C-alpha cells in the first residue's frame, strides 16, 4: 500500500494534505479534514451543552424550595444540603477529569455521564411523582410527609446528577477543542469562535431553565419539573450519538499519564520516609537507577 493510501478498512486514495495528523475516527482510521471535525462535530457538541445546562440548573436553581416544601426540611437543613451538593458538584469534575484522561477517555466518559444524567433525573422524577400521588390520596395535610425511602431515593438521585455533570463539564468542552486542528490557521481561528458559541449556548440553557422550569415546579408539578430535563437529556444524548462518525479522536499513546507519574513519586517518597540513605542507594543500584545529587550540595 502506498503512502497516499490506507488499509482496506479505510478510505482508499486519501489526500495526504487532507489527513489530520494525530487524530483518528471512531474506528481508529485516519480522518479527513473535509469530512470530520471543526464545525461538523462542534455543532453536535454545542447541541448537547444546551440540554445539559438546562437540566442541571433546572434542579439547582429551585432545589432549596423542594427541600423546604415537599420534603419538609427546615431552612437551615435545606441550605446545608444544597451547599453540600453544590460543593460536591464543583469538586467532582477534578477527579472525574483525571479518571477520564487516565482510563476511559473523553468520549466514553461523556456517554457514561449522559446515561447517569438520565438515570438520576429519571429517579428524581419518580420520587416527586410518588410524593404527589401519596399526597393526593390523603386529605390530612399534616400526614402528607415523605417516607424515608423516598428521601433516600431523592438524595441518591441528586448525587447521581452531581456525578454525571462532573463527567460532562470537563470532558465535553475538551472534546470540542479536540475537533479543531491547531496546525491549520482556519481551524485555529474557528476554535476561538467555538468557545464563544459554547458559552452562549450554556447561558441560553441556563436562562430557559430559570424562566420556565422554576415556574413549572412552583405552580404546576414537581414531577413535571424534573421530568422535562430528563427528556431533554435524552434528546441531548441522541444528538451526541448522531455526530459519532464526524468526531476526531486523539491517537492513543503508550506514554503514562503525568498525574500517575507524579502520584508514583509521592508513593515512593512515603515508602522511603524512614529509610536510610544507604538503603535507598542500594535499592536504586539494584534497580539500575542513577541517583541524583540532593540539595545538600547547594548548601552554603
């Protein structure tokens, strides 16, 4: 096979100038610049961001009202629960991003996060529907309190949503940046425009959630208020899957993740905390490792 061609599984007679270096398609084949990436892929990813932000802020913006209303919590307890959930939603992306870069990859992490999103929102809808149906069957308002099982289901679903958005938040935007070739001047310019549209779509999803979902949850039905974001996330997942064959995936390398290498340094330092210099030197010599001079040589 000549340099301008690929294997039988690929597309024959590829134009070398049209092949994006360091990127492959979903089947591991070289990708053509004219058929993949850039706005062909970015449009799908922007379409996923709108329902994701719509779903997340559709819950977080009115969460304290649900806790103090249907769940019957005090304002202090509800505020503490909202703060704990918001803190978890802010911290989890750091760990999920590390896990995605080290093991799963961005594409698989986004798919898993979307499934968790739909599962969490579906369970939230179920818990709200159970409460509404239970209150409609009783005429005593004081006895209309949520059972313990419903409260457990609610909080499990709530933190499932927090975990899901932690997969979406770092990976979807980074995966969008992967669709633009920095070595191409036109795509490099379009990349900055992509982030502008990304931020605009994110704000649009938040705005719609704050205007419409808050009204639906307060005046109509909580089950409907949680169910609509679940339906939107289902459409978002479908949109994401529709763009699978246009996405550019980074070529996997055998180089270890830098965070793993840093972690090994700390682990080895902890193991050698109480070891003498001679013991460390003998172990390093047995492993064929050349020890470097320590900071002692730089003392005045």
